[in-house]
């Protein structure tokens, strides 16, 4: 960690979006991290944000990113970084995607000059923050996982323009789906616990009504050969009347079903990325329940589900999976993913993402790509 480095040479200010421009063309920045309600996660956020920013730097930033490191300024944790050129408008938009980004500053000697962030927010952020329940995946972490997965896919350079399709095949009450909506994407979920699907449908209905957004939310049976094989929640929405009128709508589809049967519900190649937080295989310490799905054993669940999931992924798509490494070691997850035909992504941004959640849970992340 670098402590209060405020004595570097001051670059002259200029540049788009208020980004300062150094005489040698370089610029130093400091990214202030959002305070997190979760103390344990907040303590690890600077390290995770460094990895995430590095992945953005490697895959989409134009400005040439280097020297990413934790810096403390005025007692607060920032992620400091240098760029070969000042961040341009697109670069600032990408940095704004970083899951814990709160405010960005160009460093000018001892001073910090604000650079306005432009976070992807197609809807009010209470779409993400209102739902609270035992077993919810941390929303900042969910965004990190979505970012790293999209960045690993062949859609990385289009992540801000294209209406991608995100599948969470273990979607709980929709944290990933809601994050996908914020990005302007479509979302598909599969969840075995009917209570979660019900609660998600109720939340979406109430939230969309309260925001006075034009929408439809319906729950219908899915039948195959006259037998009911699942229930399906379908929601369509747009962030404004004009968007709705113009057909600029988004869809969320959630199946109440066993994810090992995903191929019976969905067409091959239906999604660009799969982003999911696997069951941790333990009962949460302070909270009372782990979810009651057909499979509580994450290893058996993944072994039974992965082949189907991979078929649902488009070529060049990526899968981002988080899991409890106390229960399923990373090496086993890597073997399962490779056996299913995926290539695990490694290198800056994708290694060292393991972090503590609570006494029984150390959450790790593996991202893997389907060949093009
Ligand atoms: C770690 S939780 C995901 C929580 C979710 N990200 C959220 O924030 O609400 C894992 C989810 O997998 C579900 N699950 C477990 N086995 C399943 C199966 N065989 N098919 C579908 N869902 C399953 C559980 O019910 C649980 O909701």
C-alpha cells in the first residue's frame, strides 16, 4: 500500500472529462471506493477493485493503465493508477463500471481534481439495494463478477452498447438479473426455490409500479408434452415511456426449475454470459438458513449442471462463477470447467480474487471462456 503520496510532480490540467494531462502525456488518478454496508467486504474491496480495474485496463481502456495500487489519502482507501494518456470519455465510462467506484480524481500534486463518473444506471439504484434477505449475494460483488465475465467474453468491447443476455442459472431473488437490467441487458434466471421466484416477482411488480414505469410481469406454467415442467416469470420493462414506445425494452425471464434441467427450458446459445454465485454448501453463521434447493452440495450440482449451461452459452461467451473454496477447492472447479470445454481465464485481474465472507465461507471466483 502507498501511504499519502502527495509529493509527485503536478501535471498541468486539461483534457476531456476534466482529466488532467501530464507534460509527459501521463496522468495519475485516485479512485475513491464506495463505503459498503458489509464491513468484511469493505476491508477487502481495495484489493478486489485493483483486480477489476486491471481487467478493464487490459481489455477496454484506451489510455494505457499501469501502477494500480492501493493508496490512502486523508485516511480513506483509494485505488491509485497511472495512465499513459488522460482518460477519454469512453475510458471514464468504463472506470465508472468498476463495482466499488464512488468518485474519481485526477491527482495534481497534493490536490485532487474531480472527474465526473458516469455509472451505468438505466434505472434508480434502489432496484439493487432494496431487496434484503438471507443468502443474498453482495451487490457490489455481483457487479464485479458480471464485469469480469463480460470483459473476458468476446463482447468486451461492446459491453456499453450492446443489449447482452446474462444468464444466472442459480439466481436466488435476482441480484444478478437486477444488475443486468441496470446495465441495459436482458436477464434470464433459473431458481429451484419457489419462494425466491415468488418474492422476486412480487418485488419487481411493486418496484415497477412505484416507479411508474410501463411494464408487464406475469408468471405462467411451462409445459412440455402437456406436462408442467416449470413455472416462468416474465417481466418486460423500459426506463421511460419514450423508451417503451420506441421498443427499447428489456426482458427478465426466471424459471422456477432445477438448473440441471436448463437445456429443457432454454435454447442453445441463448446467452452471452453466465454469471452465478454457487451455493456455499454451509449454513450461514449469523443468518439462519442456507436456501433449500434440490442440491445443497455445490460439487454435485456443478457436475450435473455445467454441460447444460455451456450449451446455453454463445461461442466466445464467458462464464463467471463464485463458490466457497472451503467446500469446493478451486482446482476442482477448474477441472470441472475444463472438462465442460471451457478455457479458464488467468492473469492480471482474474487471479487472487479469493476473499473472506464469514467464518465458514471464503469466496473465490473463476472466469472461463467458451471457444469462438
Ligand atoms: C448463493 S445462492 C445465489 C443467491 C443469488 N445470487 C441472490 O443474490 O439472490 C445459490 C442459489 O442456488 C439455488 N439452487 C441450489 N440448487 C439449485 C438447483 N439445483 N437448481 C436451481 N437453483 C438451485 C439456491 O436455491 C440459491 O438460491
